[in-house]
C-alpha cells in the first residue's frame, strides 16, 4: 500500500503540491508533483488530505468531489470523544459527512496515554475505537486505524497495545497503521522494506527507485547506528540477476547487468546488502538481510505487473493471459504468510549474513498460467509477447540455510495460497464467489 500525506492548505506537501492557488480553489483541483504530473500516475493508493472539522480550509477542501480515479481520498481525524456516542460526536460526524471515501482514525494504543493523557479507562478506549470504526462502516466508508503511540505502548504493555489493534481490525478497519508519534521513544528495531518490486513500477521512475534503495539504506543504517537498533533489510532474489547457478545459494555472486533497465533495482539492492554488511562489520550493527523470492497472496495490487496478479486479473475478467517469451522461464512462488514467518525467525536469530526465503518448488510461467486458468475456471487463452530485456530465465531458491539455522520451510502449498488470493481478487474486482 502506498500512502501520500498531503496538506491541502499548504502549497508544499510531502513532495507534492497544488500547482497554484487558483488550481486549489478550482472545483476540478488535481494534485500534482513539482513537474505538473498528476500524483495518481505514481499509483498512490491513498492520499490523506487533511482533517475535516479542524479548520475552515479543510472543511472547504473536503466538501468538494475532487477527481481521483485510482487513488482514494482519505480524511484524517480522531475516534469519538470520551462520554460521547458515535452518533453524537461532532468530530466523527465531520469525517463521515466529508467527501472522503476513506477515513483514517487516530486512537490511542498506549495504556499510559489512555490513563494519563485522556484520563479514561482502558475499556472505554477500546469502546471508542470499536464504536467509531463501526460508525464509519455503517456509513459505507472505508476505515483505517492509526494506532497512536503503538511502539511506546507495546513496550509498556504489549497485551493492551495488541488488544487495541485487534479491536480495530475486528470492528472492520481495512488497514492498521502502527504509529510512532513525535515524542515517542527512539527505535530499537528498524525494518527497511521501501522500494517498488515490480519491473513495470520501478522502471517507471528508475532514478527514484535507485535512490530509494541506496539513500534509504544509508539513512536507515545511520539511524540504526545512532540508536544501537537491530535493522532488517529487505533484499531480493534479483541480486542473482539472470543466474548461471541453479538453484541459487547465498554464496552465489550473481549475474547482473549493471547498466540494463533492471539494474536500477538489482544493483541498488546489491548496494543495500553491501553497506548493511559494512555497518555490521565496522559498527557492529545487528543487521538482518532476507533475499525474498517471488511472493504472492491477498492484498497484492491488481495492476502489480508480475505474473500471478497479472494472470489472476486477466483470467477473472475473461481476458487473454499475457505471458512473455515462450513461457519456459521459471519462477518459485512463496505465499506471504510463509515469507513473514521466515523474516520473523531470522529476526529472532543470531544470523547476520543474507538468507534466502522462498519456496523451492519451481515451475514455468506457462505452468503457472495454466494453473491459474484451472483454479479460476477461466476459458481465457494464453498469448505471448517478447521477453523483456534481462528477464531471468530461471529462479529457484536453495533454502538449506533457512532450514538449518531457522528451522524454516514453506507450509502453504500453491493450491491453498491461490485460493485465498483468488478470493481477494474477486472482492477487488466486484466478482461474486461461486
């Protein structure tokens, strides 16, 4: 999920702005970047525009139906007040009555903040979270829950912090945001997963892709050093490039074209690994590096561009499945819950060298397309297009290290994983499950 936080009454917003005041005051306002390009072209899922009910400017902004084709305009605000019902809370009603299709609600997730700042009981806080999200759902809007002071709260009372986000989720929150609010304690764990992974996305802005992995890694490692924090670096099987070793072991140095169109992603991730290990050796930082192989599951974007989401969307909508080359190139697909379990086990280990996390069961793209046709009951045909430059011909992880040192191996087979993923895609496409 990609989120843009934009302030409608300030022409300078988190990398984006309204081109001029006249554009803002027009009823056809379009949020653009500094080059005049519509922000939506960056495929941002949610654009948070402000807080209706907080001031006249925000009220005016959220009274209009702005043109957002792909993104969802999001309003920001608080859960109901203590002692108020959800129906009778002016702040909550201002959010619900706005033109925003999504509401991001801030609620306390720290017992200290609940009892000392709000002066209420922990049960009342849980009721405020539940009632507010229920009210948003009742008004047919999408709720997001922002768990304020979560990390401080987790350190103080982990059970209550988790209870807060479980209450939000069970009430119907579409997403849960774990928020480390200004004034919170400094981090003791850092997770760096920022970077588009699909070639069609990262090649759209190759310079920013490179900067994300290179400068991002430098900044995060500096923060880890400053706070003596453990840091997780999400790497990728793409560090192996178009491999000459098969399956790929962690000791293989790779076959990457540094100046090809994929190099902006592949080489940037290789750099991130290199500097992570340098910080580990020179500064004794506890670095954790996972080389992630093709992962799939619910909540993938419909337009992700990679094999499984592409095939699923095409199969479910009756379009031809688009394969590249002759379909003989191979991939190994790992279900998302298995990936997360592998990451967790690495974080709890004393391993600092990179570890492959992926499913070693290899299959051709042709086989995957046929599998998805079978799983969806689609009668679509498979069409073939030229193979993109430097597209890897094979991909299969050797997971002996993960098995030996983490006692980890995939548990979800392809049939199980595809079923839950297909169900999710059907919901997103508005298709009723049979």
